[in-house]
């Protein structure tokens, strides 16, 4: 078990808030099973603290924090709460099963927020800090306090607020740059100032929480570390409100590669980074920008002839870290159409996926389908299959059994479909502006719904004309946003499966909401 106290040591704690701040990104809502999958991977990769949600926000958030508290044994599980007792008690309740619970409570401290958002006087805010931290301490020993909009807070008032939180029993003080306004120099200055001016500051861990509105979240987080912060709050792929949070992979790799500047350890197994990035991208339907540092498709690609020449002579000429350090391996030809279930299972284990027997059946069926169409099945093909054959597929109420589309220069573009719906085979045909539109219309004939297509994206998994396409679809039905993904060598079929995958999630979410209403 790792310690979540970093006081005075060279260790920097990694506090991951993908499941809380990350999930607050518009359109990034995640199902319970996806949150559990992410939490397990975060634990396995050595994250110290997992912020699992905002328990008072919804029944779904409460359940997620409770289930994650049950599942995670080696990391601290944290629930967010405003300063009201209702929020704090709800967080305390959801964290009851946790081996190492933490309540993270916050209130705004900038003049702007106090006056317009809270409509509270500074004195009232100080009183609320004292009461909220004490209330949180009645639930657990590990309490984190944050001054929201901390980077725009008057320095004298910030010192007073932090002192109040420490006196009331907070063991971590987190300084958020809520609106992504800070600069590296200011970020370092605030941490240094708190260390110089606030009594007993050495008893607590200082933390930094930076948003990326000006593209400075990672730089600001690292500057805070050089000034004495020993916890970084971050998210996988930099997911988060608006422009996102500091990205976990970037802060961790910066400290690893530039040990000369940041002589600090983290507990992160960096070889799990790519897996985590892909998982979060799959679950949220948010693609990773091709040139994103560390995890982008092009992050380790050397296209220019002059670079390639240098790389051949010595990889250090243009490479500051090796792709394997973040879990990226050359995509090799792995298997073919004669490969059996055992070979697929063994390869999946090598790629870091522990797959249970029931899920392996679905993955193997998809593998055979791809292997029949593609001569060479690469690691990346297998990863795409695993990532898109999620458990919801297997349990979904709908499945595509047959699809035929007619498209080309002559209209109308038509699609015929046969789908299994609640155990029955149903057929429909429809026309559309193109093959995908026609096929989606045919699905809607079989399963009428009012969901709006929010997002549709196609990515090639590997190079070559026979490459699989991974398709991501996001749907919005009255504010309920769901994602679906699928991959296939046939882009239209992958699109329809992704659409059906999203509709399955929608049907399950609707069902869960109805069950909760009757409970
Ligand atoms: O950005 C922010 O201020 C937050 C707080 C809740 C820590 O996310
Ligand atoms: Zn935030």
C-alpha cells in the first residue's frame, strides 16, 4: 500500500480526478461499469488517490463512489463535497466501504466568487471552512480542503483560509487554478507564500489543481511542485471542465524524463499509460488529438527524412523517451485466421489485458470476423477489438445480425437490416443521404428513439487499405449522453454497430433510471 502523506519527502502524490473533474466535461459521462474499469486500472498503474465522483450530484455519482470504494484496496478513494453538511455527509456515506477514504471539501475564496456566486461575506466563508472541515473529519481522518478560484484569491485572505482549514483538521491543502488563469511563476509563488506565511503548513501536503484554459496546466502544476507542492491533481488525456485539467501522462513523464529538474518520484507504472489513455478515450468517446504529448498517435512518429536518418544512427538524436516506457510497442503482426482462442488469450495478456472467459467469447468471435477479412492481424487490431467489444455489447438488448447497403453515384442510398431485439429478429429497410445515414435510419425503424446524433468519428486502426476503422458515436436524448464504439474492416458495419452500442447504453441507462424511480 502506498502512503498518501508526502510531507517533506521527494515523493509527489498523483491524485487522479478523471472520474470527477474529467467526467464534468460536457459529453464525457461514463457508465458505472466503465468507471469501475477505469478505477481498477488507475489503482493498478499506481495512482495514489482516485477522486471517484461528487456523491451528492446524483444517485449515479453516489453509487459510483460507493462501488469504487468497495473495489479499490491499494489507493485512497476520494469523494468531493461542497461545504454544506448535506454534501459532506453524503460523501462520507458513499466512502464507507473504502479501505482508505478521503473527503475533499471546497468553497470559493476569491472576492468575485464570494460576492456573486456564494453571496457570502469573507467572514461567513471562514466560518464555513472551519465547520465543513470539522464535519468532514467526523467521517474520516483524511480530509482535503480546496479554496475554489484559489489562484485569483487575495493572498492575505488565502493565507487566513488555509490556516483555518489546517486548524480544523485538513491534512491536504489543494490550490485550484479553477479558471486556468495562472502562470507558472504565479503558481510557484502562491505555494512558496503559503509555506512561508501559514502556521503549521508543514503538517499538511500541499497540492495543485490546474485547468488548461491557457494551455498552461502542466507547466503550472510542475512549477507548483518546484515550489514545494507534493500532490498533483490531474486526469488521463487531460480530460476535464472546458479545456481540461493537467494531463497525468504529461506531468508524470515530465518528472521522469527531467529528473535533473524534478528530482521527485511518483508511484506511477508508466508502462500502463497508453492503456489508460485508450480506455478513457473509448469510454468517453473523446478522441486523443494526434499530436498530443505522450499519448497522441504521432507522439513517437518520425516522419521527416532528416529525423529518420538520425534515429537510425542513434535513437537519442530525436527521442527523449522510449515508446516502451509509456507502454507503446511496435504494432506487430500477431495472429491470423488459423489462430485459436488460446493464442488470442495469451496475446491479450501480453498486451496487458486480463480478460474473463465470458468476454473472451465475444472478443474471439470478433477476432475471427476480422481475421477472415484481413490477412494480417496486428496488436493494434486486437486492442481495437478489445476496446470495442465491451461487456455492454454482450448484454445489450440489440445486436446487428445482417446488414446490406447500396450506395454510390445513383440515389437512393438504401440499407436493409436485420437485428436481434430482446431475443426477436426484426427487419427493416430505409433510405438516406449516404450509406451511414440510410443504415442509421434502418436501425431507427427497428428501434424507434428520439436520440440526436451528437458526434460521429471514424479512425483507421492501422495503415493499409484493409485497415479496420474504429467508429465512435455519441447520442443525446434529453440531456442523457451516451457513447458507442465499434471497429471493423467495413466502415459502414462498424458505424452501425457503434450506433447500436450507444443505443444499448441508452436503453440500459433508461432502465436503470426507471428502476431507481420505483425503488
Ligand atoms: O477547478 C476547481 O476549482 C475544482 C475544485 C472542486 C477543486 O475542481
Ligand atoms: Zn477543477
